[in-house]
C-alpha cells in the first residue's frame, strides 16, 4: 500500500518537479511549462454516484493517450479507474491504498515522461541506462 509520503517522494525525485497546492489539494508539475502530472483528486458526490464508495485517497496520474489510459485501467481494475469527468482527458485515477509503492513509482515516472520537456526526459533516461 502506498501513501501520500510515497507520492511526494516519488514525484519530487523526478527532475524539474515542483509541488504546489491547487484548490486545497496537493499537485506536482514538471518542467518550465508547469504541466501537471500527479495530483490529489478526492472524489466529489457526483463521482461517488458513478463509482460507488471508494476507500482511501485517490491520486490522478497523467497518461500519454486514450489507448494508454485504457491499458492502464485494464492492467488492474482494483487500482486504476476513471470517471465521466475525465472523458477525453489523458489521465487515470488511482486508489492509493491498493497500489504498491513499486507500481506507483512506475506510473509516476511514466506520467512525468509524458509531460516533461524532451531534453530533460532524454537526459533522465540516459542517466538511468
């Protein structure tokens, strides 16, 4: 089970990341353009009508496109899901209490790669290999 401390540490470990608050919720953006890639996303009443009760905190994670969105959700429907509010938006929601820290690290890294500047991503990937 992952925690908000894990989200914070994993997101902050990516180059060029800034943590900030939006509407009272934590969020992380990448690069000088400040593109959002991970954010706290509590479910609202309308969301809960759609999904039913959800235990624990929910985090939003940016994905590359609709195909990736569907693949991520299909990979583990107990962890990943979406809501109508996200129709047409390249992001998934994650039940933080149901994901391992290791899997969370993967999806946060993948999310950062989607939005970070290409030069920063190239340098990051080269340093990892």
